[in-house]
C-alpha cells in the first residue's frame, strides 16, 4: 500500500480478520472488492469493513519509498 508520505508498505491483515464485520474478508473474492473511499482516505469493503490509515501505516512493513 502506498501512503501520502511516499512510503510503500506490505500489510499483513490475516490476524485482524475476525468478528462479524471482518470475517467476510477471509474470502479472497470478497477481499478483492476493496476500494479507497475518497472522503475518508482509507480502504473499505462493501459490507462497511474498513481500517484507518493510521492503523495500516503502523501495521505495515516498509518495503520502499515511491518514486
């Protein structure tokens, strides 16, 4: 995932996909329905699941800076 500060991070969400709202994300076809909400600036799914940009940045492992 690329962040506004230019950092590109790999984010492992496997251990975060529990509970009623996040369990559907374990199915790859549903997970692929992710989109970036321009109003909130974060990723969301059709069922209302989302992760804050701050959480994603903290959770991610930096792999490179964007060009």
